[in-house]
C-alpha cells in the first residue's frame, strides 16, 4: 500500500478512576516514513493525550510488552507498520480475553499464573549438578530441534487474545502456558513430564483446545502453540495407556578442555569496549 | 487426572465408532456388492437379513459396543460444550451426574434391546 498522508488512530480509552465504560477516541496524525503503531501512540502521548497508557519497552519485537488489538488482530504495536495495515484508519484496543487495567494495558496476571503453575523450567533429580555444575548436559542438534521454535515465545499474550477457548473457559490454561510446558517436556535435558502432568491432566490442560489454530496465526514470533498442544494431547493419551515413556534426562558430559577452531570460521573482531 | 482419562476414552470411543460405523455403512450400502452379511435378500433391511444378522452373537456384541462408544463419545462432547458456557461448580457437578446416570440408563436399555432382539431372533 502507498503511504497515506494522514493516519487516524481510533484508540479505546478506559480509566478505572472515572467509573465510565471504555470509549473510542479518534486522533489524526501526519504519516511519517517507517511509522509503526507504537510510533503513532508515542506521538499522540507527547502531543495530544498525555494520559494515554500502554506497555512497551524494547521497540524491536523482543520484549513482548506492546501486544495490542490492532485493526481486529492481536499484534505487537512496535512490529506493525502503518503501511502493512492497508488503511489510514488504525483501531487500537487492549488485548481481548484479559481484564483491562487502563487504556491499552491488559491485566496479564492470569496468563503468568497459569504459566508458573506449569513449571516452565528444567526439572531434574540431580539438583546438585544443576546448581553447581561439574559439566554440561549433553544435547545434540536433533534434540534441540524438538523444542527450539517454542523458545522464541516472548510471552506477549497475542495467542491468548486470539484463542476462542480462552475467551469462554476460565479454567483453560491457554496456548502460551501450554506451549511453554511442552517446550520443557520436549527438552532432552528435562525430566519433569510427570510433575507437569499433575496440572496438564486436569481441566487446565490441553483438552479444551478446538484446534482453531488462531494462536499460531497470531504469534508475532512464528511459534506454533497449536502444534505443541496437539503433541501434548498425544503424549498424555499415550501416557494414560502406559505407552509413553519420557526419555531419561540427558547425561552430564565433561566440559570440552580443548577447543579447535574450524579453519573456515574467521576470527571474531577485536573487542571495542 | 480425570480429564486425561476422559479424553483418552473419548479418542478410543471414536476409534470404536469408526470401525463399527464403518461396518454398518458397509452392510447397509455396499453389501449388495459384497454379499457377506445379507444372505436372504439383496436388500439389507429385508426381514430375512435382519433376522439372520440378529441371530449371530457377533452382531449383538457389535450393537452393544457401538451403543456404548457412541453414547460415551456423544455425551462427553455434549458435556464439553456445556462446560464451555462457563457454569459454576454446582451446575458442573449436576451436569456430570445427569449425563452419567442418563448415559448409563440409555446404555442398559439399549443393551437389553439388542440382547432381547438376538434372543428373539434365535427362536424364529
């Protein structure tokens, strides 16, 4: 799309102090080259509406703070160019499926509570080795590939906002916590499947997923939570039938004592600071 | 753990339905060509064919298994739809009770009907 001369931001405002229901507010700005939705919001805050509230930090699609409902889709405001929306009218609302704290700030606590309940960390029996390592947990590239894409999740909540089951069932953990649970279940260094199963096998587990696939469509980092949920369902069914056995967590191997540089890899440049 | 158990049985019931409903479809729509299960008449619901099938223990068994699988599969799915409407814990407990008792009642009645039909057919 060619860049518009002006962009109208239709922003959903809400201030809990006023006891008024959320309302739309229109602000028109001149388009500047390379303008993102977050750039527009910053300009509006600096010039038109000083009380406008949202979350953002890195401005480069890494921190996951600026998830918003932009033109009917959950997106990162910093990652969304005005030109890619194909219109000069940009509607911006807080992520659906969350309570609103203020303006564009959703209350993400239920998502992070569900995330924490699913123990998103390496669980092993050799805790001494974990905290005072004598070597490295071995992992080959194929084992890494089993969970690598799920490590790209930035916990922005876009998948939760897109999920029709999260919209209707408060007991459902949602795509982000479930995908992160699978990320650790699929990690060859982890031995925590049975610990996580205490939550996954209940109504907070993956059972209510309709496989709408909206979570995977919405993810700004290209993660596929729907795939993680289906794999997890299969593992849990096989586990019930006593046909699934989580592989033993990978063994500790000695740290390499001698590093040989490959001839085709150039030296790193000298440090500047 | 209950949801893991119920989901697994839901999947297994779906597989059972696939097999026995497939058999039903084959009997009703393909057996003019196959000629395996309808010995009396080319038409699958002709009286002679119905009696011939009901006399065999295999068909009595298949009717009862299909009935159980279909009831469980359908009622579990219906329960999921109900629970997505966001009822409170009391309503959930009541729904579990009604669906379990109702499902068991329908299964007992249907199983008795299949058994009685087999018994009756063997006297003819």
